[in-house]
C-alpha cells in the first residue's frame, strides 16, 4: 500500500488516496488527492503527523 503526506499540513495516508479524501476528515478544509504527495514508508513512519488515515478511517 502506498504512503502519502499532505503538502502543507501534517496529515498522512496509508492506503487508498481517493478513499481517504472522500471520507469525512476531521479538518476545517476539504482534502483532495492533489494536496498529497507519495512518500516512502520510512519517510511516512518518521514524520510526526497530526492526523492519519489508516485501516479505512481517520485517526489522531
């Protein structure tokens, strides 16, 4: 499964980029796939994230 990190905020996605951006995220703005960039597993795991989309749901 691919890993993504938001370009401006500390949000991460592990899994389907489109599922995550369609799911209701607890943020003040709507997220789009274009807001994220694909990263390596190491970069994803070593980044402090405020919000993660894993296992089909948004988690803090």
